């Protein structure tokens, strides 16, 4: 089941860079996550809020491993490098 998530692009120093991107999660594991969005990701790192609509925010830092366009959607995925609570 897909869940809403928020992707925050990060600069190389892991500081926010650009506007957050709304997405849907897919293939979530302890070591990585996949997402679907209507906006491409151009940065190497993302902070991903796994519960953006709740008060129980949980963010992970992900290194983008792949992204491909399928019609109007972008399918991306990456490896978790930092798990912040």
C-alpha cells in the first residue's frame, strides 16, 4: 500500500536545498526506500519524512540510487544512510 511521504532535497552538506516534494512511498525496507512522484529529484541526498501528516515525524536521510521516468511519473529509490528519529 502506498503512503504519502515528503522528500526534502539536500545539498552535499546535508542542508535543505530547494522545495520539498510530495511523493508516495513504495518498497520500504530497513535499508532503503522507493518512491513515486510527479517531480524529478535532481539532488544526490534526500531527507524523507515517512509520516508527514502526523505529529510522529520520522525522517531518514537517503542517497538517491536510481530514478526513471514512466509517463508523467518519476520512480526513484535510494539507500538509507542516516536514520533520525
